[in-house]
C-alpha cells in the first residue's frame, strides 16, 4: 500500500485508514481545502459587499438553522455515547483497531462531526449578512476554518478509538450553545438568557478535559499515534489561550462599561438631588418672606 508523505510530520509515514475509503469528501483533500478557501473569501468579499447595504434580519432562518444544528449535535452526542458504550470503549486511551465493527459505527458518527464543521461555516456567513462584523474575530475564523481541516485528517488517519472523546464533549457544548443562539432570536426569551457567560466557561472546561484525556494516552499508551496526540494537545492549548483572552476581554470590558454607567448614574442623581435641595431651599425662603 502506498504511503502518503505529503502531510504534516504528525501524519508522516502513517497509512491512511482504509475503513473510510469512499466516504463523502474523504478520499481527496482538495474539496476540503477549496471549501475552506471559499469560506475565507466569502468573509472577505462579503463584508465589502455588505458595507453600503442594509443588514439582513434572517430571524426565521437563524431560528431554523440553530434548531437544526442543536438536533444534529444532540444526535451525535447520543450516538457517540451509545456506540462507545456498546463497543466497550475505555475512557483512557482506546486504540484504533480494538473494537472491530463497532469502530466503524464510531467512525460514521465522527464523519458527521467532520461534516458539521462545514455546515457551521454558515455561522460566519450569517454574521456577514447581518453586518455584525465585530463578531468576526481571529478566534472565530481560526476555530471554524481549522476544525474542518483537522477533522479531515482525523477521519483519514484516526477515525475512531481515542478520537471519540473531544467530539462527544463538543457535541454536548453545541447542544447548549446553539439552543442559546436559537432562543436569542426570540425577543420574549431574552430575559431568560442570562447564562451566556457560562457557555464560554463550559467551552474552556471542555478544552481542558480534552487536553487531559489526550495527555493521559502519553502516560499509558495503547498504540494510538503519538504524533496525533501531540498535535491535538498543541491545538487545544491554542484554543485555551484564545478563549481565555476572549473571556477576559469580553467580560472585563463589560464590567468597565457597567462601572462607567453606574458612575454616570450616581453623578446624575447627585446633581438632581443638589438641584432639588436648592429649589427646596429657595421655596422655603420665599415662604418665610
């Protein structure tokens, strides 16, 4: 069998997994690469196109989209839990060839996970159409573009075994996250959406748990490619750094804005009270006269 040496060093000299041959988008990297380039160009050209045009509301579209991604994430979560449980997967370092046909069931769910990363490109497209350009951060674009490409690699080289853990956690987070986004399109629900801050905290916990799970396979190896484990650890660390920076900048800024508004309110109250006292004093003087 021919070896594929054109990929990054973590995959060098490792044979592609034949169990996923013929699956949609997997045999060649070209479609994944071109779709990613199209995504990046759409962001760049879309923001220019929308610059002097009114923003689209997309309320109903967003409601349907977020509900659909929530259901897809819920399916992946339930199916991953069911498949790894029935296959007798270990939590700590599960190999690639240990469960036979049950590994194929896990791989099929992970293919949907990979494909969901393509669907989630729409997150950014909707942001562009709604002219919410402040939401298009480096973190946002980096996360969306890199995940789609990384999971093409995962499905071709390590489509089961140890790879199940991160998607299982991420699917759970996405059930919460896209539920929040869907509810946020309904004005009457806004008063109940106080938990956005905790979503970011949950994402950070997810990354730390994934790193812990990955590093545990270094300590007690099971034949899972060490290079892949190292790459995943490095990648997850970049997400931790970027999400921590986002969290600090977002909520520090909000706290500063809240303090500023409170101070302005105090000054207004102080000024109003002083004016009232002055007027009251004037009225009292007039009455005494």
